C-alpha cells in the first residue's frame, strides 16, 4: 500500500497479488483507513468494487441484462420493448443503491393506476431477474435483491371462457370471410390439437406424420419439443391446406395482424370477451369431458403440471350433472 499527495487530495494505491487499485480522499487518515480495509478484504477474497455500483443506474443493468439474454429468449423484440419502457421511468433512472423496497413499492402503485396487476407483476419479476443475473453472471456488486422486499401484485384469476358448441361453430363460420384466408383452419386446429398459437404458426408439413397421425411440435414454451396426436378432423384440415415453397403450414404477416383479424372474426360471431388463447381452454375442456386423463392432457397440451391442466380444463356444471344422472340411473 502506498499513499501519495496529489494536489489537495491523498491518493491510496494498492498492489496485491496482481490487483491494482487506487482511490483519492480529502484526508490522509481516510486514505489509510480505506487502504487497510481493502487489503484485508482482498486477502479474505471478499473485496467488492462499490464505486461501480454507485455509478450504475437501474436502466444500465436492464440493458446489460438484455444483451446477456437476448440470444436465449424467444421474443427479444418484446423484451427490448419492455426494458426500454422501464428505462424511461423514474425507477429506471435511479442509481442501484437507491433502488430499495420503498422505491419499488411506489413504482408498483404508480403502474397499477394504468396497467393490470399481471403486467405490473411481470415488470417487477423482470427487474428481479436482471438483478439476479447481474449478481451471478455480470459481476455487478449487488448484495441483495430489493424486489424480494416488495409484495407482488396477485396473479389474476385464471380465465374460464369456454364456448358452447353453438358458439364454437359460429366462430368457425365467422372465420371463413376473413382477410387471413386460413383463419378457420387455424382456429379449428387450435381446438383439435391444444397447441399454443406460436406452436401452430411454427408447424411445418415435414413435422406431420400422416401414417401415425402425429405431429412434432419443435418450438414450445418450455423449450422442449413434444409429439402430439392428431384427430381425424385435424388430419383432414392439414391435408386441405395447399403446400408452399417455404414448407410452413401457415404463413402470416405477424402476430399483431393475426390478432386484429381474429378480433374481427370474434366480433362477427357476436362473442364477447374471447381471445385466441381461450380456444386452448375449449379444447382441453372438451377432451376432459370425453374422459381424457390428466397425464394424457399434459402430454397433448404441453403442460408441466396437473395444476396447469386444472386451470385449462374447465368442466361445466351441466356435464357434471349429466354424469351424475348416468351414475344414478
């Protein structure tokens, strides 16, 4: 350790096992105190460069996190959009030592005024992931995760919007006169296969085994490909779709365009509060009422737990009453 005077300040220089550190102080005794403390921490292997922490804002950490994980995420543009939004907030412009439970709680309450609890929950969990990755993989000297001090907004109740057979057939009919020519085929396959929208849009003709009546879903939510069964109706629909050079079964101009066209079909069918993802609920409920076991539904729909199957298969009270009548008789 060496202390020298530079102008009106005292600079402490440390060389320790290849490490070179320097810091200036107004008083010589403060420089000596910092030097002895730093050497002890270097010797114990606990030294952390806190100056880096005080010079970094939360938005800097979020951008570092994005660059670190963008190659691993399925929709990097959506992640970048969310991070850019967070960077513009007061919280995003706060320096990391200032990001505590109080600031995060204020941020949560402000966001809840204009956004849903599910959206605000996602924002907080994103910040939490960025801090954790910063701690473990990016060398950011953060000692704790302040998000853990905040009560996250409750998850919204799971949707149980299931169409009656009449409503479902009406939706199929409304999909026929649609700017997207394959809308009816797509919606029917969502019901028949229990696939997610993205899984079905990524499906290719080469993934279909017409002999075994199965399909290989390569792109899934959890990153693990799975094979599913295809009903007779699903096979008929796929065979009726003209093949193209790209090999994709469905070609679309993007999810936003698809959503816009689907909403038009829903409106034409006279349905309220119905989304494309709700078709997955309808298909799971139908198969559950046909006697499919939880394990079979998990394999077909790609759910990782029985609890998730329970959220999607909303068996109606009319079906339960019908089953009871059969048992009583």
